[in-house]
C-alpha cells in the first residue's frame, strides 16, 4: 500500500500524551508557564539543565515532552501550544497541608523556570474509604463522586499562601491506570481553566476601548445622513477609514487570546464531562462551579469578540455607503466636466470651421495677388483682356484653395 508520508506521525499524535499510572498515596504538582521569548528552545534548555543536575540523559533537541527520574520525584515535561507544563510526582514524606511534589526539586532550578507561571496546583491522591462528609477541611466547597463512584474529589480552587491551588482525590478502587487518567483530567481542568481566564482581563480592557470607538462610530454615521458637500464627505470618509484601522488593529491584538479562550473552555467542559460527577450533599460539583464562575467570564469574552466583529462590519458598511455617495458625486462632477469639455470642443470646431472659411479667402487673395503680378507685367502682350483673365482666375483659385485645404483637413482627420 502507498501510505501517506505523515501517517506514522498522525498515529503517534493520538498517543503523544498518555497518562502516568499513579499508585496512591502520591503528590502530583503541576506548573504551567507561558513560553517566554525563546519559546520551546528555552524550555528544552531548562529541562536539559535539570537532566544534567540529576545525572540522566538529556531530552532530544526536537522533543515536545520528556520524562525525568529524579529519585525522590519524577517529572513529566510537555510542550503545549503556547505554554509548557511541568508535572512532578512524589510520594508524600509528611502529612502537612503545604506538602507538594516539588519540595525535593532543586530550588535554584525552579526559580529559573522560563516563562510566566500561570498554573501552580497540587493533587493529593490517597487510597482511602474515608467518608467525604468527614473530610479534614470543611471549607472545600467543591466536591463530587466521580467515575461511577471510583473516587471522591474535594477542592476549594483557592490559592494558598504559596499561590498554590489544591485538590484531594480519594481513590476507592485499586487501579493505578484509572487513577492516572483521573489525575490527568483534573490537572488539565485546572490548567485550561486558568489559561482560558487569561482572556478575561483583556476583555475588560477591550470593552472600555470598544465603547469609545462605538461612540465615535455612532457620531460619524449620524453625520452621513447630512450631506454638506463633497469635501465634507471626503473628510468624513477619511475619519471612517482611520477608525476602521483602529478597530482592525484592536481585533488583531485580541483575536488569538479570545480564540484560545474558547478552545481552552471547550477542553475544560469535555474533561469535566468525562469525570461523570455525582453530587455530594452540601457541595457544588465541578460542573456547577465552572458554570457559575468560569462560564460568565467566557461569555463576556465571547460577547466582546462578537462586538468587535459587529463594529468592524458596521464601520465597513458606513464606509461603503459614504464611499458610494462620494463616488456618485464625483461621477456627476466628472460628467459635468465632460459636458463642459464637449461644449468647448464644439465651439472650437465651429471656430475652426469659421477660420477655415476665412483661410480660403485669405489664401485665395494672396494667390490671386501673386498671379496678377506676371499678368500685369505681360499686359498688352496677351491676346485677351487682363481684367477678363482676372475674373476667370479668381473663382478657379478659390476652388483650388478650398479643395486643397479640404484634402489637408481630411488627412488630419484620418490620422
């Protein structure tokens, strides 16, 4: 068979990011950072530096994920679209509330992590049949039974003093692969939730700028109804073009972030759906929490993006209407100018014909005068009277001159 050259890479993409089996108890800490100016190259250099510190082979130059065994901890680095995730796994060494999987990771290496950190969360996985109602922290307002009762999830989705959000996952079945899949879904929910929310501050800032442009556009479009003259219309059209440019620039600066927010929100919703939540008494499910907190922010971003598109379309329509009016007025001016030119050309033609008549008379006069000179010199020697010769010569000369000028004019007209 003639396989497509990218078939192998397409098959590998489906299995590119498998979940890591987890044997509770386990601490799982994820750091997600937006790629810095150097992008994935800086991330690869940083992961290579960690490999050198712990004495393991470094990642390949074109790697998009890498696993590092640091002894007391394990790291899984993955490159996503605009950010990198650093997921650490470690066995808990204490029962402290602030314990995380990065406690044993070299602090100097963590401090130089490239990019801006957006996500910092820890998932505490334990194998317990403890009743959720008797959980140690009653403030965990979000909780549910998940995956057909295989586990119980508790969290408050708030950052602690170290800026870290925390999840507690109680596994009721002994299945490391299932535990790994659940942990991966929870980490992705938290990661993509915050990545989606990056668009919300931009939406708030854009809303204020958009209101100013809408007011200016409304003022300009109202002036379109008042036709003050071609110069005023051209000035108004120039202002609309400038406003359209500002609007296009604003849309270009926000379109990526709003588009990314929609994609991240879709991932969050699909991951929550995969959990199959069963509500716990007195606690919100993850879906309810996201619908009430994340949903309005995403709808705000979608609304601002729609307002941008509608504003661009509205300014474009106003510009087209005004441009059409300017074009019609310009065409009328051009038509009047052409009519004026036609009248001038007609006058010039009549004048030219008048001049042609005068030219026949003038040229004939000079030709006859020149011919009379030899006639006068030969007067008395001719068998006929000189006056009779003059009378006969004048019409002949006039006809000859007229015919000659007509031929010259005809040739010029043909050219």
